[in-house]
């Protein structure tokens, strides 16, 4: 069971408020996102770590029994078959602490969102 300690201003502050084993998971998720979305800008939004890349890209956050990933509805919809083993909703997926985190799936979802944001940007021109 994990509880947040406050309202951080940076992703580093967010990560360091959790136990070491959770910090390691969060650090790896952060690294996966950075590799999948080069040039994405880190932010704290909705009191969670997030990334912008030509618009909002993805957020992640710790909850008592899981880590939530929030890649917008399209990021969930595009991977709903692969997410069938996890609890998910229109815009969020929950990765329980008692199962391995699917870092490769997270990377693919983020790359999908990057492509989606780039396509929206091209269409806006």
C-alpha cells in the first residue's frame, strides 16, 4: 500500500516521495516515456507527472495498489486487446503492484500518442 506525501512541483519531487521499490518503477516508466517520445517536455499536471509533445501526451501516477497510466482515450482504445489483462477505462489503465509492469506496452502506447499528436499538428497547419 502506497500513499502520497504532498504536492510536488517536479517529477523528481514526485518520485522521491515514494518507497524505493516504487521509485524504481516510476523512474523506469519515466525513462521509457523519454525514449519513446524524444523531445517531450516534463510537467506536473493534475498533481501527477506528465509529458507534453505538441499537446498533452501522457500522465502517470501512483495509487494505493497500482500505477495509473493516462494516455488519453485514443491511447487506450488502440491497445485495448493488449490491455485486456489489466483494469482500464476510457482514458486510464491500472498496472497493479503485484504484477510485472509492461514497460514495452507503455512504450508502444506512448509512440502511438506521439504519432497521433504529430498528425494533429500537421492537420492544424
